[in-house]
């Protein structure tokens, strides 16, 4: 059986470092946007990542290193996510594997399906 997770968007929420890491392939699959918007829906337990223009309010500019993923550091955002999704352990990191909504240009993650990872697995 073939592993199809390599075709899916991947992100990591790293509570210890107040960091959200987005796999490089996920960004490229969104069309290599200038910036991204993070769309969080606490009621539906979802996180969306959408490519957008630089001047969109609330967007985060993408600066991709050719060999690395995109890292977003925000203590307030990560702590707000932890508070909204109380089943997460604030000492762990969680891998999110989602799906693309191609018609909308969004990578969508169901946060209830997040998987805790060991500290040595945090690198993507």
C-alpha cells in the first residue's frame, strides 16, 4: 500500500517554541504565494492556510529558504490556539495532516486529528 501523506499538506504546532511550521511543499502547492492567511475556526476545529497578496490585512509574508519549511513565530497565536483547543498538551508538538481545497486555494486541517510528535521529530 502506498503512503499518500506526502501529497497532503503538513504543518506542525510547536508549543515549546511558540511556532507554527508549514511544510515547504504545502506552500508550493498553494501556488508559492507572497503571503499566507491563517484561518482558524474554533467551532469546527479547523485551521486553513490560504495564499494571498502581501497587502492583505492579517497576512504573513512568506520567505522560503530553498531547503527549509516556513516558520511563523507568534506566542499570542499559539497560546490562543492552545486555549481554544484545550485537549492539546502545551508541552508537546503536534503534526497536522490535512487536505487541499483546490477550488478555494486553501490547505485545510482538522485539528481534532492532530498527532503528538516526539521532540526529535519536530523537524519536517
